[in-house]
C-alpha cells in the first residue's frame, strides 16, 4: 500500500520499538558532532538545534540519534578489541613484554596506540604515525648511532 501525500507512512513495529527507545538511550557521541559529520559526508543540512538539556526525541532528531548510537557501538567494540590485544600482550611473558616496550611490574591497563592500531586493522582501518612522530624505539636507535 502506497501512502498518499496526506497519509503518513507507517513504520514496521520493530522500527517503532527502536524509535521509542531512542529517548531513553544515553548519547555518548554528541549530536552536534554527528550532525557535523553527516553534513560533511553529504547527508544534507539537518535543520534543528539541540541544547544540552533538551533530549526529547522528535522526527528530525531520530536519524542523528541512530547514527550516534551506531558510532557509540563501533567505538565500544574497537576499544574492547584493543583491551583484548593489551591483555594478550601482558599474558605473553616478561621477555615479550619488554620487547613490546611494557614494564612487567606495571599493572595498569593503558590504551596504547599499537593496541588500537591492531584493533582497527580488524575493521579495515589502517592507523599510521604522522611523518613528524618519533617513536621511543626510533629515538633509542638514533641515540646508539
């Protein structure tokens, strides 16, 4: 059934459930940031303004909230994968930890760039150091010369 211009299009029940849950979902990625990148990618202007304390879910806000939740899910997955890489390094032994530049006595969990790069590589994103960035290993090698 094709909706007429005067009749709104009906959404499937599962979509309505997602939309009803949007009002309660906490947004970690700010809507303004999502709107900026949506406009930059060619999604078109989104003509509404949201303040920090105005969290009501209206028709215009739904797409931004769905994209924000998807970005939040992606970030959580990548950070979880990076943590798994870090834990595998810590479990590999003292010699391997020293080669990786970790202190075996330090028990803190740190988000390191190399762990993040490995996690992002699984999703097809290559993380490279800028040309002006100098690694600690490169500095040590340069000092020995």
